[in-house]
């Protein structure tokens, strides 16, 4: 498994980085799910039914609109 650094701006406007292990580089939606599970465990358990299929990246949209969290980059760790 490769390690990846996901850099994001949190709900307080502070830039932060979390590290995750994934087989391949996560796309924006996968990274959003990982961030949501780490920072917001209760909402992570909720179903995004209303957005699934209607929005290309429902977790990314949910994090940005409801929690003011925006992913800036996904980079590999050595």
C-alpha cells in the first residue's frame, strides 16, 4: 500500500494535511470520503442518497457546502 498526503482547508480556514494508505492514488471523491471519515465520523455514516447519481462528486460537494472543508491536493509520500 502506498501512502498519500491529502491537504485541505478545514472549517476554520486552516490548512491541514492527513495521511492515508491506499493501493493507488485516491481521486477527489475517495479523498473526500477518507477526510470525512476521519474528521466527521457521524456524518460519514450517513447516506448521501439525495446527492448520489445527481452530483458527480457528492462527498466533495457535501464537505464543501455543509462543513466548509475543501481539498487542495493529493500527493504521494516517500
